[in-house]
C-alpha cells in the first residue's frame, strides 16, 4: 500500500512529466502550424513595402522594389508595355517628390527641400534617359524635356543657396521664387508625361491596326487596358488623343471596334470590349464610340446567336458604362434609341441564360441604367416578361450571388413600377 509520503512523491514526479508531455506536444503542434503560417507571412512581407521607412528614401525604395515586377510585366507585354511601365513608375515617383517639396517648402524645412529637389532632379533625368532609350521622342516633347531639365537644375541650385544661410528675410523672399519655379516644373512635367503617354497609346493603336496576329493584337489590347486601369485621368488622355487623331482614322475606340467587326478575331471581342468600357468612363470616350457607330456593333454582338457569352457580357458592360447616370453626354446617343428594342431584348435574355453571377450582374446593370435612360425601356421589359425572369433569377444562387446583383434587380423593378401592370406582376410573383 502506498504511504502518503510515497503518494506525494509519485504525484510530484508524475505531474511534471505530464506537464512536460503536454507542453512538448502543444509546442510541436504549434510549431507545425506556425511553419505554414510564417511561410505565407514571409511572402506577404517580401511583396509589400517596408514598414516605417524614412520618407526621404521612399522614392529610392519604390524604384528598387518595383523594378523587377515592372520589367517582367513589360517583357510579357512587348515594347509598348515595357515603355508604359517605366514611364508610369517614374512619373509616380517624380510626382510624389514634387508633392513633398510643396509641403516642406511651406514648413520652411530647407534641408529637406533641397534634398528632395536633388532626388526629383535625378528621377527626371532617369525618366527621360530610360524613355529615350526605348522610344524616339516627338520633337515637341523634346522641347519640354529640355525646358524641364533646365528648370530642375535651377530648382536644385536655388534650394542649395537656402541651406547655407539663416537670413530670414532672404529665405522668405526665396520661398516665393521657389514656389513659382516648382509650379512651373510641375506643369511642364505633367505636359511632358501627357505627350509621352499619348505617344505610347499611338504605338499600341498602330500595333492593333497593323497586325493580323491574334497574339500581337491581344498583347497590345492588354497594354491599353492596363493603362486605362490607372484612373480616369489616363482615360481622358486616351480620349483626347482620339480626337486629335480622328482625322487620320486612328484612335483606340476606332481600332478596337475594327477588331470587333472582323470574324477572324472573335476570340478578342471580349478583351477589346472590356477596354472600350474602361475608356468610356469619360465622356469623350462615349462621344468617340458614337462617332464610329459603336452602338450598332454592340447590338450586333448582343443579338448574334453565335456570339460567345463572354463577348455578350462585355458588350453589356459597355452599355452599362455609356448609359450610366453620372455621364452628361448620354442624351446625344441617338443611335442607342434606334437600337433600344434589340439591346433590351438581348440583355434580358442574357440575364435569363447567364452561366455565372458576373454575367448576370453586367447584364442587369446595363438594364438598370437603361431604365433610367429612357422610360420606353420599361415598356419593352414588361412585354418581355422581365419581372418573372428577374425574380426567378434571384432564387438562383448561380446567377444572383451578390447583393450588388439584387440591387440591380430592385432598381429595374422600381423603375418599371411607373407602369401599373408592372406593379401587378411584381405582386403576382410575390416579389414584394
């Protein structure tokens, strides 16, 4: 029989052993789990910017950190893609540095103002050298380059004078002069970049127009689409370029719709139309679409029985874009009214036959905008049994898989409710 002393001894030994076993097992288990977690975390850290970086060296880190990725992307997209990536990367860096200079100038941080001026000067030189190495700059752009380089040198020299004096009167007078030069540098830089981007767009358009190779055209379209994704400002540059080149028959919208009108490029329809939709986020893009009878082309793709669903979905995306309520020029789309019946019919059919939530969302978004655009669309939808089709789709998770799709359906039904018959049908379908 065990004595109390021996029992205490045994328990004193067994307890630490049990704890040790439990600790080892849990630690090992934790380490095994952590190994996979840290691998993922390390990948995230390697692909992201460092935390707590001194803002003075931020520009250098951007250049070093993104160079590889841009190079790889450019290599994959061809010459124009590489030029675009280099141009956009450097333009972002220079714009950032100029913004810092304005802020530091207001605070009177002269040492920082000068160091930023030096870095901006270096980046401008690098941008021009890198771009000139791959492109022959237009004569007008070369004038801006020379003027910009001269102003950058002047800015560097005048800021250097300010770090060698503590005369408040002198520094106050210099602040206004530096601000004026800095404003000139910013304006000249923006104009030069706009010209360079227009040059890149022209190169891409020539590739699309002159080649009969599907891969080459697809690569050029990808580069153009990538450019449009950087915001409305770049889309405006593309749209303005279209106006200037329309007399020559060249322009992104013209080139893309030429692709969409050739049977040999059916595999590129969806890609081309997605790019058109991006360009049409600005009013000028919509005007260009109308000038090349783009509405008729969209109607043909939507109503053509042999058109791929992806192409019809992207055509619906273009319709949604050009009929968006925030645009100011939609009232000029006379050709859209002529094709209204065909387009609305094709869109509600696409909603009914959609194979995915994305396709349904694009088609329903186009219909929602059209019902805002013209009340005649509501009457057409009523004749096409749209209330039943849309409410049935809401019970199909394959087609309506997000709240955004339901929002489009609600918008369509709300706009149709101006018609008494539509209200009755909604109630009959238990859509209340």
